[in-house]
């Protein structure tokens, strides 16, 4: 591969174009492995960021696919997956750039990062946590730092039971399993309910962490399209008949990344569909409490008449990400199996963290904190929508969210994809999450997710301005070059 | 089933005898499921403890086997296991009484519990932890409670690198992955290296939590016999040739439950064997620092010339169980895969806990604490060995440990098995861990594990006295009855 370093065409575009030619000409066959980004970067004597970006673009074009921890392969082939039978299986649309990669690129000094998934850091109740920790250590002494029950600290399980009852969920403390954040709750359910190769239905796009689970657990993701009200039910029904899934994953309220809220009647229809085919539903309710325009419909679990819903949520988005306290609400034998898998996974969730969160629940501090965060989120959301209309390229599309942390934007067709624009955006001092990351099939190349919650209004305005400027710069500099440049 | 409540034969013996007859007569076939302990207890209007104990005895006899979260089945048959092919597989020796069950029974007021795996609670450095937590919150503010890097808090990874160098392990911070306790480190390695049905070699008996992982992950455990120096190598070699394992699990220093220490030459031979067959070795070093009679040989990782050893350890046994901080030291592509599985499992380990442990490492508090704990453990170990020679039934066998928390005792043949004695022991106010729990094949019925570290010398003396008394009582009351009693 020969790179023209002073070409108008950016390095990563040249790399992408080289591999595109290799693939289209068949010189690289489906299933062939591409060199690791780090190695290739060293080989070519260029920054890894260019290689990462080139691979991202090729995946956005569906030419390649990555497999968690197993490398990047030309699509249409079979990636080596260790299986009982020794046979290989392929998984579509594994994110080519893991979120950690995005985060690193976005962490460069001066970059305004809208790429992460964290709640606003300046509102994390550090002092209240300090108070809770000291209170717990005074009250419980060594018991607070000894092994905790595998199911969770009993008073916290009772506290969660009471807390979710305010959302309309009726359950017993025995139905509550405390987990290491909502992520572990999702992972425990997936590995308890599904086996390797089993199908899981999810909205497409969907939560990035679910795709991580899907690829690590070797589950087969079946993505169904969404509209403004979330998953389209006729597509869900078709997917059920075609793929016989073992589980339906649904994030009906302030869906990540789209922000969609599933209306009450569709929630009931989804549950009826699940009941008709007797398929358990994994509900991800982690954003449910972050609404700032009206109250969302009740969670699926509150409408669950056939005991099919496993309700997963936690305190990372609404209170303290770093304490890693989540929970899953389930009952019957499945609940017992979840507890066994949890115990094998890490024995128990840290007792001190559980007891501190329990203090927040017990003394009402959580409610006060939530009200404050909601007000701030509403303000930041308004600032983001205003900045978007001011600075994003004409033809961009988005829906104003009524809750959650994210603005989901579709860039216009007559310009760079999210992956193509990414490096330029970083160079202009702004970062976003590339849309393809959230899709099961590597589509969504024109979408970007912007976490406006992470910054105060002034920074949001400035960040969106930079994004618009990056778009302009790309159009003026690269677009003609790309059209002009021959295959090397 | 008819129970004679005022019989000299204890209820649980009657239940066990009923099922034994049913099984031996073929009225219950291999693969048939026994009723859940809770249901049967309700049905018979008796305490669940009797049913649990009866099942424990039947398993000790090899007549039945339990499968984590999937119930108890008559042995020799096939338990329903969800697999890709839909076929069923059977796993030998799943613990019939999960550790949580044992713990509950042992938690009755007045019972001196030697059954757990926790370090002495009265030495947990609660005040030092409080100091560390407040220091971290002062110093880092919100960053201490935000999302942490998936690989772990970088200064802690550097601190672990320096810490293990004192044990002779040379590694880089990038080789260190912080986990939710050592248990998660073990689980991540097993699920990253092995697939369903793959074989794993382990000492037999072995760590209970490893058996939990084995059953949840549907890995095939291959137990090799031990002597006073740990795993017998000719048995390891034979097992390698017969089962082609994907991983060898080894706890060479103060092995749980036996307390054995593998000598240097055998460590080298084990590694040579692994290298010869190119099989990775998962080293569990969680007790390595708890020696109180001389210094143990270096960890396997310190002797690892072929980069085959994955070194798992943590701070639960030596410092604070409840903070759930452990680590695995690995390098190369496997290290990267471990990080991906970790991120899918729970995104990250709580940052606050990691930063607090880092303070203990950085200010030297850990070393001081360790020295204090070692002194106390030596005293308690001596008290336990003395009490054992005083009170345990004649013919009992044990080896005096040189480190760790446990005394591993083999009861004499002319009396009850550990499972048979258990209920009587509880009634006499003492609890132990039943030996069969630690075996891959349900053998070891005459063994018990006693965690002497959990109690001061006086309590140890009293607890062992009660154990001896329980043995006497069982012999005088039940033994003749059992010999006399006809099948119901």
C-alpha cells in the first residue's frame, strides 16, 4: 500500500480506498482477516487513529465486520468462533471501534466530547455519598466490608421493591437481585436465558453494551427497525416467526440512542405478542426516571400479566455511575438461576456500595437529586436542540427528546458519513458516537449520537458550532479530492 | 413416603433411605428429577434442613447429583442442559448444597461456624478504609464516582504491578486487568479460554467457587488426585492425554481446601508439562500472602517462561472481602479478549473501591495489615490443631497448615459421613463445610473443612469440643438405629 502523505485526500481515506479495491477485486476474500489497527499503523508509520477511522468507514460500507477480541474480517465470510462442534459461525455488525477506542480519541485535550454515555459529572452527589459511606461504616462496622449475600444486601432489595412500586411494579424483595450495575443485570439475563447461537430480538439501533454482550456471549442478534414510537411490532412479529428468538430486549422509555418512548398501547401489544409466543422480555429501564417533559408510560414490568418480563435497571444514570449498583427483578426458577450465575460471576456486589445506595433510597436523597438532574437535563436538551438548528448542516434530522441524555441526529446524504467525518471532527475539537456502533448490521452510517447531558449549555453551543465547522471543512477539502482520487 | 417422627432414626435418614430404596429398586430411574427441597419439606410438613441433609447424604453416596439452578437428579442419567444442538449433557458432582445454603444453616444463633471462607472479621481495617475513602473523595471528587476505565484505575494497575514484583512476578501495568474480586478474574478467564463442553483440569478436591463457574459455564471438570504437595503430576499428564483440556487450574500455595503447598520442583514440572502440551495455566494465588510458617515458593507466574500462566488474585482474603477488588495478570491477545469480556460483563469495577485499595497499596498500610493478620492466623492455626487432637474422634486425620484459613480433616471410617453428621453438628452448635462440596465427583464424604481463622482461640476450642460431642451423640443415638431400621 502506497500512501500519499501530502495528498488532499486524508490518509485514512487512502487506506480505506486501498482495502476497498482489494476486496472488490477479490484479492482479499470474504473471511480474510485485516491486520490489527496497531500493527498496520506501525507498519505504515502513521497514527493509529487513521487506521481505526479507515476500518470504521469500511464497516459503515458493510465491507468488513469486527468480532469482539477476535479481529476484523472481510464480510460475507466466516470469522473463527470457538464452538462445541469446532465449527465457525459469523456474527454481523460487531462494532469496529469499541466504545473505549472512541473514548480515548475523544479524550484528547480541548475536545468537547459528546461521545460518552455518562450523566453530567458536576451533579454527582459526592458529598452526599461521603456522608452515606461514613454513616454506613459507623453503623455497620466490619459487616459493611465483609462478604455480602449473593442476592444482595437485604435492606437494599427491600428498598428497591418499594422504589419500583412508585413506578407501578409490584414485587417482593425475594424477586430483586442486586447486580454490578445494569450492564451485569443484562448480561446475567442473556447468559441465563440464551445459549450460544440462540436468537435475541432487539431494536435496531440499540444499546451498545447489549451488542457487546451479544458478541461476547455468541448470541445471534435480530435487529428490528424502529419508528418514533420504538420497535415496529409487525417487524417484531415477523422476526419471531422467522428466527424463533429466546429473548426480546426492549428499552421502551427514552431509548438509547434514539430517545424514542413506546406508547402505552404498543407496550401492551408487545407484551401480548411475547405472551402469544411465550418469549421472555428483558426490559432495560435505566433511563426511565430521566424524563423532563411529562411522565412516560409505566414500565413493561408494571403491565406484565404473564410474568414474562425481566426488569433491569440501576443507579448509574440517575445517581452514581461509579458505585456500579444495578438490579434485575424476576421471579420463579429463573430468579434462582440468575442468583447462581451471579454468584459464580463475582460472589457478590460490594456491600459497602450497596449500603451507601440504600441510604440514598432510605433518606429520600435520591428523589431530591433526581428532580434537580431532570431540571438541568431539560435545559441542556433545549440548548442542544437550539444549537443543532443553528450549526448542524442543512438537511440534518433529529427528534427533540423528552428524556434521557442523547440527541440522535441523521446527517444529510450529500456529505461524509459519521465515520468519514470523525477524524475531522476530532481535529476541530469535538467528538460524537458513530451511528453504526449502535446497529446490529453495521448500517446507520449517517447517524451520530450526541450526549448533550455531559456539558453545560455554553459548551454545548460551542461543541455543535465546531461540529458544523468540521462538516464544512470536510466538504470543502476532502469531498472533491475523494471524487478525484484514483485507486492507488 | 411415611415418616416416623418419634423414631430413633433421624427424619433426614428416613428420607434418604426412602429415596435410596426407590433408586435401587429402579422405581426412580437415572435422570429422574427429585422434588425441590423446599417443596418436599412443605409436603412432608418438616423442616427443609432435613431434606437438604438427606439429599446431601444421597449425593455423598453417589446416588444423585445436583446441577446449579437446574435441580437434583438421579445419577447416571442425563440432566437437561440447554445446548446449541439441543442435546443434553451431564455434569458430575455439582454441589448438592450450595455454599449459600450451608451458610444459612450455619447462621443460626449460637452456632460456631467454621463453614465459611471469610478472613477474621475483627481484623478488617474499617477505620483505615474510612480514611482512604475520604482521602479519595477529597482528592478526586466526582472522578472517583464516575465510570472507571474498563481495564481498571491506572494507578491501581501500576500499584499491582509493583506489588506482585515483590513476589517475583515481572509484568507491565497493561498486563493487569482489575476485576470484581478474584472470583470474577477466574470466571473471566474460564469463559474467555474455554467453550461449553471443553475440559478443565483441576485438583480434586478444589475451590468451591471454581466448581460454581464450571457448572454455570458448562465446562467439563477433570479432577486429578492430590498428595501433600498438591496435584500429582503423573495424574495431570494422564488427564491431559485422555481429555485434551483447554485449561489447567492450579492453586499451588495454601490450596483451598487442603492447605497443601506445591514445592518449587513440582511447580517447574507442572509448567514444563503445560508448555509441552501448550495448555494455559490459570493460577489462583489468593492465599499466597497468608503464610505463617516460612515463605512459600514463588507463584507459578514468577516461573513462567512460556507466557502460559494467567495469574489471578485479589484483596478479599488479605484485606477487605467486601470491596471486591481482584485482578488477573495476562498478556498478548488473550489480555485484550479478557478486557472485552469484562466490559460486556459489568463495564468496569467500581472506581471508588479501586482508588481506596490503591491508597492501601501506596501508603504501605497493606503490608502492616498483612503482618498483623499472619501473626493472628498462626496463633489460631495452633489453637485449631491442638483442639483437633483434643476433641476430634480418634482416627481423624489432618495436616497442620503452614498458611491459609482452613484445617482439612478426614473423619474416621467407622462413623457418620460429613453429610450424615451435619445436622447433628448444627444441633450441637457447630458448623463446618462438607467435604463432598469441594470434589468434582461427589467423593470426599469423610472430609470436612474448618475455617479456624474466623474465630479467636477460645471459640475454636469450644467449637471443636462441640464437634467431638456431636460425633459421640451421633454414634450413640443413630448408628444402631440406622443398622436396625427396615426400609419403610
